[in-house]
């Protein structure tokens, strides 16, 4: 018979550093409706991903038209505006990075 003996104490395992988590918000926009500026602003940046409809986005001097499956990432502090550029309701996921 083999006897087991404890020769050392159990190692201390430190918790993993907190992972950066994002927060997602689904916004439904009627035709010609805009996303409120406060929803676009983030200290870490944000991503707009179109789930349904057509989204117009202006970032600085650049204009974008996003279709379902398209996304645009806004840097922290970027001046941007976004609106439903289609004739039907649009659904957009706003993810804070």
C-alpha cells in the first residue's frame, strides 16, 4: 500500500485580470430618426453594427452608408452622427468597447 503525504501547501492561484467587456444596446430607428449623440459617445469608443435596415453615418468629414451586416467603429471622442437612411425601420447594435 502506498501512503499519500502532503508535501506542500496548495498553490495560491490569483484571479485572472478583469477582462474588458463590452456593453451592447439594440436601437430601433423609424425612418429619418437619428441615434442620440449621447448613445454614440464613449470614452473607449463604440461600434455600430446594422442588424436590419440602412444606416447613414457621418464621422468627421467622412460619410458612410451601412447595410445589414456592416459595421463602423468610432474612436473615443469621435464626433459622429447616425440616422436611419432607409424607408423602413432600422435596427442597430451599439457596442461600447
